[in-house]
C-alpha cells in the first residue's frame, strides 16, 4: 500500500488586542479633549471616530474571531460599531444629511442608546475580570462613561454628569494606551516589560 505524507500548514494570527486598544485609546483621547473643554467642535473628531474607533476595532474583532476569542470579538466589534453610530450621529447633528434631519434629533434617544451600551458594558466588565486588571479597569471607566453620557443626555445634573463622562473617557484613553503598549512590548521582547495584572480568579473555568 502506498502511503502519502500529509503536511499540515498552521497559519497563525497575531494577537489583535494591541491594535484594538490603540484604536480605542486614540478616539477616546481626542473625544475627551472636547468634553473637557480643551478643544472645540466635532468635525475633527470624526476621522478618529470612524478610522480608529470604528475600523481599527472592527478589524481587531475580525482577527479575534479567528482566535475563537468570543470576549475580544464581542468587545471590539460592539465598540467599533458604537463609534460608527456616534460618528453618524455627529454628522446628523452637524447638518451633513440636511437641516430637516438635524432638527428632528432627540437627545433622549441617545440616552437610551447609552443605557443599552451600559448594560452591555456591565456584563463585559464581569468577563474582563478573567482577562487582566488593566482591561478590567478600562471597562470600569467605560461603565462610568456610559452612566455620565446617559444622565447628561436626559439633562440630569448636566454639568456633573458631563464632567463624569469626560474624566472617565480620558481615563479610558490613558489606560488603553498603556494596555496596548504592554501587549506589544511584552510580546515583542518575550518578557514582562509593562505588567498588566493577573486576572481576579473568581470565576474558575
């Protein structure tokens, strides 16, 4: 009997978390500057919302799907689509699609959208407890961001809740920059250059 040698080729995909976190860091860094009053207007936030907040995170979600990583796929995918939604909302508010559409905008609908994402973020925060502590605290600040955004959309203690959203968003940016750097450098050098913190270990697999 003739036997044939079968050669298996394994295609590896790099961990996309660093790219996804960098995309999140960039868009929240620029957006937070506007909320904090350091910059003005929405027009020049739009490119970072679509390309870094949207496309970069969706690409990271696609690659995480190849890793069979449901947490990373869902997180990056959902937040990538979030920034497309936010960017489109800003285009409507700026009158890009016409004055009639802009005039019909009800900020309370945004409030409900933010509540929906808060619900999503809360159960993802529980999941983040079993990744590493940097990602867990990123999600904690995302929770605070959506609380601030939702309340300010309903004009509830606007000055306080708007500032809560602004500070939380800047914290998300800084932690995401750190997380992205840690994943790149730790993987590149094959050792811990920047610690990420171990998972909490509460939920045993």
